[in-house]
C-alpha cells in the first residue's frame, strides 16, 4: 500500500522466493531492489537509510539508486563494476505499489490504469491479508469468482495475473476494492484486500462504514478462500 510507505521509509519484503527491499526517496518515488549488498551481503532492509533518492547500506555506507547502481562509496572514488543490485520494474497506481516480474527479464506487456484518486471524499484504504497455500494462477481465479458483498453488485477487472480492481454500490454505501496476489514462493501466495469507502454527510454512516465495511469484505473473501484454497495463515 502506498500509504504504508512514507517518504524516506525503508521496508523488507519476501516475495518470489527472494528477499527484497522497498524504499521511498525524497522525490516521493518508490524503488524495489534485491535486498543484499554485493559488498559483504548486508540486508539493506535492516538498518538501511534513505539518502536523497538512494538507499545506503548499513555496513559500509555504499549507496544504490533506483536502477540498482552503486553511486557512492564513502572511502573509495572508483566504484567496482559488480557493485549492482537488481532493480524491479515498479508501478505506483490506485494507492498501491506494484512490481513486475518476468523470468526472462522482459518489460510489462500491459499497464495498470489509473482508475481513481482517493481524495477528501473517500476513506483511506483499510487492508486485510492472508498467506495462502496455492499458486498465483489459482488465487487469481478465485479472486474473480468469489462473492465479495452479499446482495451488492461488484464490478471486477483483472490486470495481468494477480491484480483485481472492483467497485460496488449497496444502498448509500459506495466502495472501491483492490485485491492483490503476490507469490511468496512456488507454493504460497500473499493475498491482500484493500477497501476504501465514499464518505457520507451523515457521521453515523461514516463511523459504521469504517468499522464494518472492510471487515465484511475480508470475512466474505476469507470464507470463500477457505472453500477454494488452503489458507495457512
């Protein structure tokens, strides 16, 4: 979630069988790199620091830019040619940070469109997550088939494999739903549901939506997931 990564923040990730690091530079852009510094193997997500639009290794201060290139070594003017990290193709849209993976190193063959802007009329996204014992393909199929809201229509669109955008309207309650599925390894998937609801002039409705709507969506998906897949956490 974009709102979970503040400017100059650093977080560790574990996806696709690899340790990764994500950080947000001073210019506001998000970067995802392989986690381990090629110098002595320090994990950049553990003690790494954002300097400008680079991340600094906690061991000896080597700094890497958004392309994974080492751009500074405090005690050395010449940068070794192997001082490089894999940089991931990142897209930040609809309140989420997405990274694209291709086993052959290719570029994305599709774009995730800008569907909405969460302004003053919408609540911040509330997220629920599960770790599921399944493949990304099976998780994506379930995301398109499971009934999310009882008695409410949900329009859904799949982008690539693993990203589903949805919108629903039930009475006076309008919701935006983003489901994302990311492989942790070959056998498990991280599934997240994020929900934002349109604010009402009635404060009582706003309060009930904040308490109930994300919980209702998460419960529906959790029950559906348990019917279709093996939830391990």
